[in-house]
C-alpha cells in the first residue's frame, strides 16, 4: 500500500475546502458504493468531508489496495486532468459526505486558483509516479528482453508515463508455462492484459493506445480552432500556448509524446536546466502542462492525410476518422536516418536501437556497445552509455567531430576512458542468430576490417522530415522540409509554392494560409529543443491572426 503521509496525499485546509465547495455538489455516500472504476472517462473529483474510501487496483490475482482516504483528503491522479480512462477503482468504506466536482469545473478551478493548482498538480503527479515505481497500474505486460516488440511496448508505456507490471518471460518460468497452456506462440509475445480484462497478443501501438483509452476523450465531430500534428517539443509548446490562450486545441501523436527529444537521456543546453533534464522528464512536464490548460491529446494514432480541398481543413487519421480544424500546426519533426546495412532491420530492437534511454542502457549493462554518428545526439548517447557499459565504441564516418558536435561533448568524449573514438569508420556487417552478436567495421583510412563480439549498436545518424502525409498540400524544399514565410519566394524547387493571398505569408506560415510548420520539419530549422519550443509558441500567436481572417 502507498504511504498516505506524503505530499502525494495532503489534507486540505478549511479555506481550500470552501473554494472547492463553491464549484461542487454535496453527495451522501454509503459503504460499498463504487465512485469510479478502471475504464471510466472524465470521472468526477471527490473531496471527503466525512467518511472514508479505499482506492484499489484490479489485477489478475484480484483486488489490491493502493491507499485509503479520510476526511480532508481528495481523489485523483493525472487522468483527472487529462480526461483519459481511469486506472483504479474507488469504493466507499465508511458512510459520509463527499464534495463531487465535475472534470470541467475542476479544470476551471485549477486554472484560476494558483494555490489549489499547486497542491492538486503536485499530488496527481506524485501519485502517478508512485503507481509507476510500485508497478501498480491497469496493464500487465508479459514479454522477453530479447523481443523487439516487447521493447516497443515497454517504451510506449514508459514514454507515456503509464504504470504497468512487467513479467519477464526469460526468468519467470511459471508465467511461460501459463502462456504455453493457452497456446500463446512466440509471435504472440508480448502479451498485454489491459484493465484486467482485455488480452492483447503482440498488439500494434494503435491497438494498445485504444485499449488504454488514449484519445477516448476527443470528440472528432467538433471543429477545432487548431489541430497540432505531432507532440514533440514544438507540438507540445504549441499545445500549451494554444490551450492557455483559450483556443480549442487537439494534439495528434502517432507514437509517444516527446518526439526525438523524448529519446534523449539528458538535454544539457535547454534554458533553465543547469544540470540537464532527461527528454522524458521534460516531455512529462509539458504534457501535464498542456492538459492542465485543456488541450486534448490523441496518442497512438497517426495522421495519414491533410484534406486541404476545403475549409475547415480535415485531418485524416490512420483509422479513417476525420477531425476538422480551422488552423493546423504541423510539428511532425524528423525520423532517424538508417545506415545502408543490408540486414539492419533484422536486428532492430534485438541489438540495434535508435535511442539511448534508461531502458536500453539496462539491456547492455557491463557489455561493449557501438554508437554510430558524429552529431550531438551520438555524443550524448556515448557519454550516457559509458556510465553503464564496459566500453563504448563511437564510430564516426568523418575525420573530425568539430564541424558536427558541440565542443563540450567532444571534450567529454576525448577525456572519457570508457569511450574509444574511431574516426573514418563505418559498419560493414552485422551478424547474429535471432539477436545481434557480432559487428564488423572498416577503418576507411587504412582499409582494415575487424569483427567484434558486440551485441548492441546505437544508430544516431540524423533524421529526415516526416512530410509524406502532406501530399502536395504545402510547398516543400528539395529535401522534403516544409517551406515557410519568406522562404516561399520561389527560390526553392517547390511545386505548391504559389502564395494565394495579397498579404505576405506570416513567419511560420506554409504556402497554404492558416497552416503553419514548426520545429525540425521546417526548412531551415536549427535542430534544437529551444528553437522547436519557441516556434511552437510563435505559431500560436500567428494562428490567432489567421483565425481572425476567417
Ligand atoms: C537522441 C537525441 C538527442 C538530442 N539532444 C538534444 C539536446 O541536447 N539539445 C537540443 O537542443 N536538441 C537535441 N536534440 C534535437 C531535438 O530533440 C529536436 O530538435 C526536437 O525534438 C525537434 O522537435 P520537433 O517537435 O520539431 O520534432 P520531433 O521531436 O521530431 O517530434 C515530432 C513528433 O511528431 C510525431 N509525428 C510524426 N509524424 C506524425 C504523423 N503523421 N501523425 C502524428 N504524429 C506524427 C512523431 O512521432 C514525433 O513525436 C536531440 C535529438 C535526438 C534524437
């Protein structure tokens, strides 16, 4: 059971209670009454004036008590703000009187009452962290550390800060026997049990997101002021500013919020974080902030088309649903470039990774690893992995790092005995049976080829824009990045670059008035978290102007 005496479970004062009472109704409760349960959405917020209740988790082995609440205590965690499906069950244990506040009234209250906002937000975040650290959630994941899909699902849950219980089939023979009895094949792994009810065999990200109810609170029939496509730093910043300035905003993210930055183990050059911040932490904070202001999130579904033939525009999702929006912010960033190695795909998630987070670092503890790339992301990964790996081999195609990597990182790499820097070097072969076991690389300056018993390769070789879904709606440069503002003067090879209005395009506006592009997807971007965040904020200022024109 969670410790009820921490800041996660504060007792409200009389004055705080009276402010909540003003926006709530009084409800008499009796023992055994269930106030909310897993899968419910937009559940009310309860404050106990008298009586008591328990919070329970429903698992495979029955109910488990998470905590109890008494007078002065309140219910809720992050889903209370996000409107997503509830993770736990709340049952009255002692008769009394509770204040019941709707989800909408609670959001309005925290938006104007700074003191209550601090207390509730802190409690909700701490409760989610406690659920995660105690593995208490509404998801059980049964998988293997040698399985790429298990890694994908674990990353999806972790990057969405979703608490789950992990059962390792490599060490838990009873669990493996259990699955055998149900004829679960190797290709069915991982097995996910959602809400103690739905069993998913090797689910796609979309199936998992639907089962967890991500996006269940988004009404796709409403015309939104602004639709933000992509929840990396630029999209999340746009969401925070849009929602806090009163716009009805929906964010659509195909994988997990955070984008590229979310896969960074430590961002050291973002303003205000002198000791650095992990991409995951920055993302979680931004996500909570956006949801606090009322931005709606749809996670796990990708946008496959922008229907720009009419106004309002329509965003078409991978499940064929359409969401209309008066303005669009494109923040789909970039995706990893892959070196040309014939069988690279065979080892993805089985020894080849495109991000170096805590999860991957655990997989290669005390082993040799290879990091490929000469830019900052590769440098950061090398320094981070050197803390847990036996030896990091940093393979760089060029002869020097100075043009592509920050000086502080170059210094850390050269002074770190745990990192061997191999310049002019490229991977020529990967081998292994089921998972990566050997890596061959060539030193191009000498032509010398060598094979090493290494099972982990981190590919950090830059990224290309994610603009394939735009299909001619907006002008692109010759590398596929979106042209905006002054760049729309026709210098670049851009078929749709013709600007249709008499006024000039705004700074981050694309060739389609009312559609903006921000962050790494934009032609001329500077590949920094700070600039992506700044552009997200500016874009919303410009969206207001565009909406005033309609
Ligand atoms: C490992 C690593 C470390 C880094 N470290 C630093 C650092 O220390 N400092 C720094 O300043 N910068 C750093 N960067 C760069 C920084 O992360 C990027 O510049 C920044 O993330 C760009 O933000 P963005 O929002 O424009 O795009 P992205 O971060 O690329 O996010 C785009 C989002 O859009 C989603 N998306 C794409 N297509 C669709 C679609 N069709 N439908 C719905 N969603 C879609 C993606 O899933 C993704 O979540 C690092 C990058 C990496 C990879």
